[in-house]
C-alpha cells in the first residue's frame, strides 16, 4: 500500500492520539469534494469530474 506524505506526517506527529480513534489501517475515505469559484458551466464541471480517475 502506498501511503501519502500527509498520512505519514500525521502518524509521526499524532500516533498516540490517532491510535485511540482509528483502530484500522485506514485514514482517508474514498470520497472526494469538488468546488468551483469561477464561471464554469455545470456541463464543463460534469465533464471534468467524469474524466477523473476512479480509485482502485
């Protein structure tokens, strides 16, 4: 499994605290968030989202 730099840093600095909350080897969820502050149309945004890679 490839761990992100963010995950590794959090584990290094907060391992004692995180071990009380997270008992599995999973920290991030498979979900994602999209926001736009420009004048992009819904159609363009939908095309962009649909073109993103799906998690394995």
